[in-house]
C-alpha cells in the first residue's frame, strides 16, 4: 500500500520525510522570528495565537518543532517520531499547567496573566485539576507529566538512572586502599 502511494507522487518515503522535516523547521524559524516581530503580519498573528494558547510556554514551541524536524530527517522509524511528539508534547502541557498553578484561582483567566503564564491551555487544565485534585495534587501531576515526557523523549528508564546514581555514590564512598610507602621485593 505504501509503495503505491510513493509511485503516485513520484517521491520516495525518505524524500517525503525530508519535505515534512523542512516544513517543520521553517515553522520553527517563523515562530522564533515572530517573537522578535520579524516575521511580518503572519508572524504577528502566530505570536498572538501563541500568547493566547500557550502563554509563556510559546517559547518552547520552536524547539519542539525543531526536534520533530530533526527526527523526520534522521529517523525512519515512526516510533522515534511518536516518542518525541508524545514526550515533548507532554512536557509542554505539564509546564503550562505548572506555570499557571502559581496564580490564585480568581486570576486564572485574566487576560494579561494568560499571556505571561500558561495560556488558555494552562489556565483550563490547571483550573480543572485544581477542582479535581487540589493545587498540591496538580503540582504532583505536572511533575509526573514532565518525568513521563522525559522517559518518552530519552527512552531511558528512571529506575535505571536511579540505580546508576546510587551505584556511583556507593563507589565514591568506599575508602580507597592505602598504598604502602615501601615497595615489595
């Protein structure tokens, strides 16, 4: 089925992935330029939409899109793209929620604060989580989301990292044997 689609367009799978990667990279640069009012009218609207949706988290989006672009260029396995998309997306959402949890409940949907904290996404999710599990529980969930996102991104188990850290510290605490001053004959 995939070969038929490739024959119809005349492009190989690799070429299509590179085109997608280039488009994502261009979008990342346009977003980055929009922060400095250097992307014209489209950039101004992108920045405004980013402020409303993501608040201060909009600054993470160019890096997220850039990471996705790199995956499209260098990895042919869809699993790599899925893990970067899931991990990065989860981290961004958790950061938006965690950022917006700093506000008082009555300030969550105030326009200037939406721009400087977690945007409408952070406001909506943090408001819902506050209602369901309280502020502390929401912070716990946000940190958990970041940790799960890191596992997705890196593919490294947190227990493996923990055991390596413990082994490192145990090895450092062992006393080193003293070298004798005399040489054995």
